[in-house]
C-alpha cells in the first residue's frame, strides 16, 4: 500500500513539474506589447468625427518583457463596411517602436475600424484597434447673387472677383488686393466666355500692362470643375453639403471656357480656392464680346 501511494506521489509531482514548465514556456512566448498614446493630441479610443476631419493616432510597441523577442513588423489597416480599403506594412528590427500617424476621417458617414498589429521574430502578434464614426456636419455658406464681371475691354465693370466677400474689382484694385481675388473673367477670340484663376497662363496673356496678372504679388490657384446642372437644384443649396459632394473630385482646371468645357447661361461650376474653401457658381447671363460681361451667382463656404 505504501508503494502505491509513493508511486502516485511521484506521478503527481511529475505532473506539477510539467505544468510549471509549460507555464514558463508560455510566458517566454507571450505577445509583444502595443498600446495607444493618450492625451489631448491623440485619438486613443472610439470617437465620432466630422467627415474629412483630421486626427492623429499614436502608438508605442515593445518586445515581450519575458521573451525579449525583437519586433519585426507593424501593420496598419483601415476597414469600412467589412472591406479593408487600406493596409500598410513596415519591417522592423527593434525592441521598442514609437509612431504617430495623421489621418483624415472618411468622406462618407459610417463606422471605420483602424487597427495596429505588431509582430515579433517568433511570429507572435498583438493587435489593438478603435472605431471612428464619421458624421456629416453641414457648414454655413455665403451667397452672392448676380455679380457682374466685365471682360478685359469693358471699362465700366471690373473683371476680378473675391469670393471671401463678393467684391468685384477693377484691374488696378485687384492688383492691390491680389490675395483676395479668386477668379477673373474674359471673353477671348478663341476661348469665348472664360472664368479663370489668377495663375492661369491664358489669363496672363489677356490681362497685361502695368496692372497685369504678371505684376500681382499673389496669383491664387483657384481650380474649377464643370458640373452637371441637371442633377442640382440651385435653390436647395442652403449649406455646404451639396457643395462638398460636388467638389470631392475632379476640381483641377485653372479655367473654364465655352469652347472647351461649355460655359453658357445656366451652367454650374464647382471651385476650390487657394485657401481650400469650396464653392459653386451659377452662370446667370453672358453678354458676348471683349467689351461684354457675365453675371454669376456664387455660394461658397464661409
């Protein structure tokens, strides 16, 4: 009887030793450490942001304290609507890694998952993630109705327009206020009715002389896009929601003219100013000719 008890004790002791050994191995093969940085500078937990709002996430990663396995890889992924639309990998060979990443919130409303996954030389990974909920927040706009701009031979009506306050400048005054001017108008022999950015090359050939565009201290790089006016109700634009939707892509032309993209009464254009403000233009009326003029209505972000 004593022998059986002794043998049982040996077996139990061996089992205890085995479990202790396994636990030690598990500790040695534990995952690397990774965590979000805290503080006002960073997003470190689930958050709700405006569409296209800028934000920063910071992370720190380090080797497992017990195993001391070197970090070999970091992956960043962004997943929306169950689709990973962004994935970025970088190779590492460090024991500690520190990173700040600048992001823009999505252009659409919804919930996005942003994940950071670190892997060590033993192939063991650890991942952290957070959710960013995007919401569209409509912004206020300024509305300028039937602003008349004259072509280069029209001595009575200015040809330069500032969307910040709706001012129409004669060329000499436009030069003095060049930092405000977003567009100029001219009726060209070949281009016809044309709205152009102050930095447009064709416009510089039209507005010459002592107050010509080449003499301005600042020539703003406003960019335009011809819109499909059949899908837009001008009266529905009471905030910047439609404006933002219509100017998400393709706003890359330094001028719009009736011989290129179609500039005539009833047309609508999207534009983005040098300062990044977005707006839309409705062509009210065009009086042809170098001494003619154009009437435009403008809605632009404040």
